């Protein structure tokens, strides 16, 4: 059913601005084709200040749901009728489902859940262990709170915006008090010291992504140790400078491809209550 759109075709959207870089349409439309679902996934560039109109348009067009991305992940909370518990604590939503009868909207956040699912797929034993997370803006916020939810032993946060870091620490302390959260000083010696007892280092900053390939959250491989797993949520390029340093230090690594596909798969499950064909989607997006 590739390229077939007809009068019965249902709609899933992506609302944000800008969206020209997004791989989500390719991911979801590939899944629709594979499963024979009569749906299309389209991008709608909705600028700041126009989100309410964008949401109302989705309702008018009988959309089944939508992904929500920058800059609307927080503002969309105002237009929800219900919200999942984890999304409420995270304070942002990247997926909405619209009831076809009542038009009521429920919000979810699949970023953190997608990250955890990718860790489990890779069999990384992070629960009850020490994890160091660099960057808690954007997806990093969801990752921090989901790690706490999933029972990480200690969470060390390195973030330039100390107000943001402390706010996330307070949120975790309030809702998940059995997790020890530490805010790290903004120097590499502190980071290196904390990494000694950690099992996992996560980069949730844009450093290393396309256009910033020469930038990295560490200065070199000597900051790391060989028993550390290094997870960079950047997926373009597929191997960042951080990952290169990690391999030089003898660490196992991964990029953000699995997280991206998992968070999309969780949204897909929310909308359709069936599993996304992840192996097929991965091949379509990254292996052709």
C-alpha cells in the first residue's frame, strides 16, 4: 500500500518547528506500509503561539494522534484532558492520543521510556547502579526521571544550567525519594572521579551532533574507564567524538538510533495497540 492515500486514510501528525530534519515520517510511514495500515504520518510546522490552533486542527481532521516536539513539549500540557503519570512528573509530552468519539486528548512522554527500552535491549545492567548523565534539557530531562523510576542506585547530573539541574533533583526527590541524586560541579576532574564508580555515562547534550562534530562532553579518553558503557543519544553522525574516545578507552558504546526507534515504537503502540516492526524500520531508515 506504499504511496496509496485515499478517502479512508487516517492521520497521525508531528507538530513542531522546525521539522524539515525529522525522520519520524519515514519511520512511521514505513511501519504503516509494512503492516498494511491505512494511515499517513505528516509533519505540521506550527510556530510558537499557534499550538492551540494546531491541536484544534488535528481534532477537526479526526487525527488519531500526534507526536509533539520542540518548541511545544511543555506548552501542550495546557491542552490535555489527561496525562500519563510519568509525563506529569517529567513535565513535558511528546505524544498525544485523540479519542475518536469524545476528542479528548491524553498526553504521554516516550523519550525516557524509549531510552530505558534500548538499555534493556542492549542488556546494560543499570538498575541499582551508578549512572552519570550529562545534560538534562530536552530529552535529558525525561531520561533523568525515567532512570530514577526504573531504580537506578545513584544518578549524577552534569548540567551547565544549575537551576534546571536542581529543579530536576527536587522533582525526583519528591516523587522517587529512594534515588540518590547528585549535581556535579562543572569541571572535568569531578566528572572523572564520579565516573570511576559508574556503570553508564549518558550524553544527552547536542555536542557531537551534525554541525557540532568537533565538540564533546569530555576532553579525551583518559576521563573514562574500560568497564564503563557510554551511551550517546546523538544518532547523526552514527559515531560521535565521544564514542571514538570511549572506544579508545576500551568502553562499549552505542548511539541514539535505538532510543529513537524505541520511543517511536512506544508511541506507535499507544496509537494502534500493536507493535511496530522495529527491525524493518531500522533497516529502512539506517541500512539502505
